[in-house]
C-alpha cells in the first residue's frame, strides 16, 4: 500500500479530513488536481460548530486571529441574532476560504500530511484489500497508487463520485449568480448587505478597506456552467439589477454559481467515501457549505482511522452515511427555502415581511440560528439522555492537575470517558478499552450545562465523548448503567481487550 487513505481534493474538507486521520495515527496522502492555490475564496465564514471542532483540536486561535467576528447572521438576508450562552464561539467568523485553506494546510504539514499537486483522479478500481487509483499528473499521463480507502473531497463535479457510480440526484439550477472580489469606491455608506430588485438581488460584503465581495443573483437566467465568466458580465449584471456598477473595478477574481441542489445517494461505496461538496451541492445561502464539509470530515476521520488501525469493525463506516446524510439533506432543504425567499415579486415581498416578523420571536430565531450553525445536530445513539447524540458543551472542569475545559480533553482526537462523580464502577468498565479511550476524572465547575434545542440541564455524572465531540453515552447521578456503557464502548470503539 502507498498509503492508508488517499484523499482527492485539498480544499477545506480534504485538509480537515487529512488532519483528523493523522491525529488518529493513519497514514494519509492528499491528491489535488490544481497545480497550486488560486487565491479564490467562494466561501467566507465559519459558524459556531466549526469553530468548536477547531477548538476541540486546539487550533481555533489561528483562525480567530485571521478573521473578524460579526454579531449577526442571516436567513435569506433576514437578520439572525446569536446567543452568547450556547457556545464559547457564538458569533460567525468572517474569514476568506483562501485563508482557511492556508491555515489548514499549515496545520496538516505540521502533522505530516503529504500533498501532491497537479494530481487528478482519472480512474479507480476496488478489491477486498484496497483501492487502486489512477492519477494524471504533471509528470505523467497516468500513474497508479494503492490505498486502503479513497475519500472523495474533490468538489461538486467530483471525479471520485462519478467513477464510483454513486448517483447524484437533485434539482437543476433555475438562476445564475456571479461573484467577484472587487474595488467598489462608490458604494453608499448606508448600503445594507442585500438589496432585492425586480430581476433578482445583489449584495456587497466588505472584505477590507476599499474591497468588497459583490454577488449578483438573477432569476430565470440559467447560464452554461462551463462557459467562461468575465468582469464585464459581472458589471453588466449589477447594472441590470442596481442601475449602476458603483464604480467597481480591479477584480481579483470572478466566479459563477447557481441554485442547483443535489446530494449523493450514498456517502459510502465500499472503500470509497464522499465528503463536502462531492456529497452535496446547494445554493450558498447562510455560508453553510464549507462548514458542513468540515464537519463531514470530523465525523468521518476518527471512524476511518479506527477501521484502518484495526480497532473497530468496518461496519463502523456505515454510521458515517447514517449520521451525515440527513445533515446534508436538511442543508439542501433550508438553502432551497432561502433561495425561494429571495425571489423578486410583490408576493414574495409580503412573505418576507411575514417571515421576518416571525424571526423576532426567540424560539423562531433560535431554531433557525441553531440549524444554520449546526449546534442543534443530534445523531441517533442508543441512549435517551438529553446529551446523547449531541455535541458536548465546552464546560469548565476541575481535575487533580488543575482547571481544564472539556474541549481541551479532545485535542488529541481520542475518545474520552469523563467521570464527574468519582464512580469506581466507571473506571472498572473502562479497563477493557484502556488502549483506545482516555479515562478522565474531574468535577464540573458548573451545576448546569447549556444544550442548544434543549436548554440548561444538570451537569451529568459521567459521559462518553466521541473524538468528534458528540456524546455516545451519558448518565446522571445514581446507579451506574454499566451495561449501557459497555454497549456504547463496543459499538463506537470496538470490542474490549481480552485479558
């Protein structure tokens, strides 16, 4: 084998997956078809849950230092407020995709990830032992690599998805949007984010002094996705919508997108797995795509590494599709809704007014906010505790060695059995998984923990935390459910050691 896992695509999803695999001890190689970074930044923000998973790995400060926190977000241009009590990272971070990729690539290099540029996947063949992958490189029309698994993180036009024969059903584009990072000196000072017009809508987002990201969206105009896109086309589109180009000039880059919404029928086909845009494409409303891709990677990475290292059965990989496919399905659903709400017309004006009036209610605002940020995601696990399946809050703890937070326990990407009650029974059960699960004894410094979509709950007595920060099992004070804990340990981390 040339590597345990070959990842196609060195975007945010592929790089995050590579880092997760290396932290868990798997060998990984990333193949990227581009010859080098382009500097393009289709995405431009990180939401709460993505910031949390970066915090779980101890690298979030790198991203916070390179971006700007903003106190509001939006649902189809209608403002959302954020609750500072639900997360240590409640506010969206405005940060360009190019910067995210640079920081992830630096981290990946520190972990020993290898990246091969100018390497495009052109063929693949699976067998019982691995995947043979054909690559077109700058040096050769065809070269072959062997990997135990192949992860397709190669975007919406994924070669890995196509070559694996995985269906990509959904709906085609009904509109065309153009995007460009430009100088725009004549934008009115009172311009507010997005303006709707008879033919569509446009927005201008401040990037840095003098520079804005201009996005025009015109409905009932569907362009050939393979056709070239120019600055003049962006200028003409803005003039059609706004009646002026606001003096925009000096484009850094121009891109086109639409509202096509498609999702892979399955995220796993044997030894091939899909993540990020390779698994789901959608109208980029609310800045969710990059975030969901990174979270796909965090869900998949520890499972794939455990299988590669022989610590868990291959069937564990089936839970990746089971858990993440519904998240992608909901993503398509809410971005379709946002695209529909942005349509021009007096009927939609009325609907937006009614919808906006509902969003001032806390419950409605919270529902939409938690959906956009990913804080409300709950996976199905065999436990009815309010924390089970949800992401664990970053609660402050006190250990014999001093104060620490829950997320600091996850920096190594190991599963953690956190005993907050001093139960001897918990330690006894954990002995069978001592090679895979970190047992930590501590006390919670807070009597109650905030849980999005639930509210405050009493601090648990013990909980089993997966490497992705989701709770596999939890218990309140009282008799230890040793059988439930053993079951959760076995399901997620393989059978106990034989002694």
